[in-house]
C-alpha cells in the first residue's frame, strides 16, 4: 500500500521527540566504550612506526613475562582468508585484504598498521606490554601520493596486484589496482562541436570521517566458541559477518549486540578491533575491551581518498554542454578499493550531456586503507566538476544556476553510467535555489557567492523489521539497523501512522543479531528507505491480523472489517453492527483469538530514489590572514518526503559542516618518512561552532514512488556540493580560483600575494 | 604502584575512590565510578566530550588528574536532571533535535549549562565561541545553538517569575 496520496498524514511529517532522546541527553545511553563485564581485561594494539616495512620477526617473550599480561596475538594467530569479495559493509570488501588490514601479514603497509596486540589487566599494563614487544623491520621505500604511486618506477605495495580493467591483461604488478571507464556518445566529435572548452586540474586531500566516538568493543568468547560482541558500528550484522570470516568462526556462534554509535559517516562499516578482541578473548578466556585512542583513529582507520580530478567541459556559447570528460585518480590507501567507481558514476550524473567520457584510477599507496565516507567518491569528483562548471559559467558570462538549469538531467535523461532517470528532482533544487531570498541578497566588499550541485545514488538492500503488539496494546518494533541520527523516531512514526495509534505508544528497538533478521549496514542513506519499507510492510501485516482477530470476535469475514484510527470497525451496514475494537481490546483478547499478534518482514528493497542537492554559500575573505568566513549557507535538497523533517534538516546541516571542513581546513599532513604529523583534533581541524553560521535548509519534496511514504535517502548528498560551493564563492569574492583543497589560510594568502612566498623560497 | 585515596563531592554526593596517580578524572569517572555519561573522544582536551564542571568551572575531565579531584565539587552530565525533571538545556536539546548520534551531547549540554550559569543571556556569537571547545561532527551546530539560546531564554523567563 502507498501512503503517498493519503490526504492527511497525522504523524509522518511531524517533529516528535526521539524515543532514545532522554537517554542521550542524560548520559544513560551506552556507547561502544561504556560497557564493562565481570572479569574483563583490556586490549591494545602494537602498530608499525614505518610507512612500508617488511616484518622480519616479532618477539613477544618479554611482554608475555610482564605480570598482568593475559594474552598476546600476532598474525600467526589468524587463519588465511581467501581474497573473495563480501558484500556485507557499505562497499564490497576483499576479505583477505580486510583481514590483513586488521593485522598485517608479512609487511606493514602504512604507519599505524597493526602488527600485534596484547590483553592485560589494565590499560596501563597493556601499554607497557606493547613497549616490550620487539618487532624487527626491514624498512622499504614508500609512496604516498596518487600520481607518484602510478609511476612505473614507484615502490610496489603488492606483488599480486595487476591492474584490472585494461586490455591486454598486464604482465607486471602495479599500484594501479583498477581502471574504470564510463562512456556515452562520441567524446571527440562532441569536443569538435564545442564553441568553448575549459580544461582544468583539481586536487583534494584525504579527510577523515572524524566521528567523535573512537572505535570500541567488548568481546567475550566462551570455551565452546560461543561469542558475544558488544560494539559500536554501522551494522551488527556486518560486525558478525566480517569477524566470523576473519577469525574462522561460525556465524551462529557469534551474537553481535549493537551499542549506541557515536558517529560513523561510513567509517564504521568495516571492522578493525573486533577480530583482534575475539582472538585475545579466546586466548585469555576473559572478556576483552578494546578502545582506540584518537591518534589510532587517525593513523589506522580509514579516511576517504585524496584525489586528482582532471576535468574538460565543452559547450556551445549559449551554455549547452556538448561534451564532458573527467579523469579521476583516487588514493585507495594500503589495499585496493577507493570509491573511484562511485565517483566516476556520480561525476556528471546531474547533467544531460550527449558525449561523456569518465576514466577512474584506483591506486594503492602507503596510507591507511580508505573507508566509506558519506557519499563515497562523489564529493571528490564534484569538487572538480562543479568548480569547472563555475569556471565555464564565468567564461560564458552566464548565471551559474542558469547554466545548471539549462543542462539539468531530468526524467528520461540517460546517465553516462547507465540508468535512465525517473522521478528525480534535480531541476527542482536548482529552481528552488534561484528563488531563495539568499540568492538575491546583495554582497559587500571582499564577499562572494558560490553555488554547486551534487548527486548520490542512495541505496536499498536487505532489511528486516518485526512489529509486536504487546498485551496492553502498546507496540514494540524491532529493527536491524543501528540508529545513527534519529532513525528510531522515523521507524516509530511510520508504524504509528499505519496503525493509527499515537507515536508514544510505539517503542522502537535496535535488535541484536539474534533478535531480528539480517539487515545490511546503516549506510548509503538506506535506513529510512529500506528499513522504513520493512517496518511499514510488517505493520500492514499486523493490521491484516488485527482485522482477522476482530472478524473472529464478531464472527464475520475479515474482508468485512475496516481498520482506521487504531480501531477495527465493521466495514458497512452489511457487515453487522458492532462496537469498534481498539488495538488494546484486540491485544487483551489475543490468546482467545489465535495467540500473540506480531509480524516480521524481511525484504531486499529496490528503487531507492536518487538524491540531488544544490547549495549556495556566501563567504568573506580576510586579506590580511587568508581566513575564509562562511557568512551564510543555504542547502536545497530533494528529500522525497521528509518523515521527520527536523532530522532531515539535521542531515543536510551536518553534511554541509563536514563539507566546509573538507573545503577549508581538513587534511592529513605526512612527514618525509610517511608518518602522520597531525593525528589529533588540534591540528586536524574539523569545524567548530564558531566557524559556522546557521545553515538554512530548503527541503524540496519529489516523492519516491517506490517507498510507501515517498522517502528517499537524505544523509549523503549534502556533503557533495560544499567544497565547490565554497571554492566558487571564494573565486567570486577575490577573482582567484583555488583548485587545490584545503583552501586554508596559508594557501589563500599565497594565492592573494604569491610574491613573499616566492621570495622566501629563493 | 600504590593507589591514592581521594574524596570528592560528585553530583551532590560525597564519594571516595582509589586511583592511580596517572589516571585522569575522566578515567576515574568512567572506569572506577561507572559514570560513563562523560565521553572520551580525544584525551587531549580538543573535543570537549568529557566536559564536567569542577567548583563551578567548566573543564575537560581528560585534562585533570583523578587525584586533583580531592575536596572538589564535581558536576557531570548524570547530575543535571533532578529525578525525572530534565534540566532546561536537556529538554531543549530534545525539542530542537539538537543531537544525532548523541556522543558529544553530554559534553555539549554540560558546557552549555556552564555558559548559561555564567552568562544568562548569551548572544548567538557568544554561544558559538563558548561551545567552540565542544566538537560535534553530526549536526553542523545549527540546532545545538538554537537549543542553547532557547534554554537560556526559558531559564531567564523562569528566573523572572
């Protein structure tokens, strides 16, 4: 059933307080590091100090002799895992690589790569034991940057990586793990037809998801192999699946309990600690707690790629795009698997262009393996493409939103990566942006305005939900997705809407892996879409069952029962004359009418509606310091239908702030030996409250017909436009185009006045 | 290594604990007293997730040693609500949807309470600079700032009655 045309939604679209809210404002909510168990000990990881080194030997004798040390593990404790793909997390992970990322085999591939781990009676003893583990390394030449890693004489990370996607199959190994291509039309003929061609090169730095909660878990393995994992992640089933494969345990022997998660943004769609804690617990017979330090989070967990984006746009003088081309080179980190494939597909997804060529390179280098980060791959491509669109608009003296409107992908447009669009709202976001008061407001001196757009696929996939009517007529809904930003509220709202009961009669629970059927990760902007679909379908089955129970009570046919506003009514005069039966009435009589009233639905949701956004930003430049102040920011987005508008706005605002950090300040700084110099929040500067203005949101609603309430994913696309939006605003303010991120004060000063820099260098 | 005996008043209750000299106040709160509402995000005083109020002053509990708590009055997130009555800052965080993951929330709420205690009528800019030591990666701060200003307004109105 669809509720798209339902005249009056009572709950969906309102802004109730989230069910887990009180726990989270009072400190009661239990996150990854908050659990303690009787007999629990503490695990710590020994990490490589080298960016690239052969591990010659590991001597654990002295550490093992330290009083209080209960277990030590190295790679030798882990089984070898075949290099197969597993679609458990957000992106397909190569299980062998994932295993070797958790614990290095043979070589350490980046500074911070785990080489051993200990468990001891206290964190302090575990730290001392780490110092006593002796690792002998042969330091190897390393390579950090993407184009350096692509060179034929670059140090090789892996002797078994041969470039995929080139013909003929290469005979020599390479750091280029994969080449992807998406093409449409005839690119050469397209550029020949162009009256204006703009060709530019842009670069981005790797940035971390920078969730405030470091990775944390407690793992307890019993003597018979049965195991409980309590951890903070974007998916308890992901934790269970990956851990089982890496340690060689049966899935049925692992119960993964989702702690509250303190931010993830994609970075918690894989495992780092759980397999190590499993092995330490197995060896010691004790529950083992592991918590990463902030420094470890930066050195050893996945940022997203730094990249090079080479864009070429061909257009007619009136702004019609005739050919667009981009070459994307993305750092994958120590193992193949950057988000270059997604970036390649997203690059021109917002535009209707007859001739398109996209080439992407997935390149390994001696950095931590990248992990998913909010719309993985798309923001990097968009920084280049959307900056270049602005350069084209300036060249053609066109309004940048008019240029986008002229070329906007619409229903029926065939995208270069394959799909033909249907029910998309891109042009609606551009038009809504043009109509904002913000876009029409005059600017002052040293101020500038930029706009940019973005695209993200959004995901569907496997979800489960169970709806139970309790004996007193209240309702419990169990879902399989960790609640990372208010999804419990959305789930309860959809259940309450379908059942016709007040929101506070429905209590949502995130179930552990034994309490609910398999559910894919909280990622890809999929939970409200796929999880919401499962919850709605389960509630509809409960309504069918309630009608049946009323029919039994009244001894009439179930078809003669109508359900509205939380009560069963006879469908018409022919059905008979009975007093309505409420949910509470039917719940109280459940035993007499057939037993408990519940329904569980498992599904593989298809038809996630694509997400498009258009952003506007005003900046003011301080020419003395190079500081860029964000004066005003408006995010316009097609959200399908906002189930809980406040949390949709929150996703948009959060994505913007992360994008502003990516644009202006965030970057990894390495020394010449490949060692990270800024592994903390003082020097890796994420936006703070005083960096940001209020963030205005405009929710455009083009309902997604594949979701019962019209929802489409909203969490990821808001991080796609900001980098180019800010760069375009800076160019508007000072007439200087910055093509390299971050656009930090030193970079801006150098661009404003390159002379002193040159003089200093000479 | 011998442990130190420390007496402090935590959330209005006299408490005693033993702690090692290198343990921070945050370690003591979380691991010894099981007050896990204060969070560890960085252990370097940069993120503010461990914010507590010591003798009326806002501090990062990761930057203070447990032994330094001796004789002090300490307020943590667990002590803000009175029974089932939330502090106005807590209530406004809920009403404004000022949290997403909720991990930075205890620290932000403690810091916001300390702000309003000191400055009952903060401007938006004052609130933003006061809270600049509390990182939130989810919200972009918009709803956080709205919640704090609204809580301050409500507390002023209550005080005027």
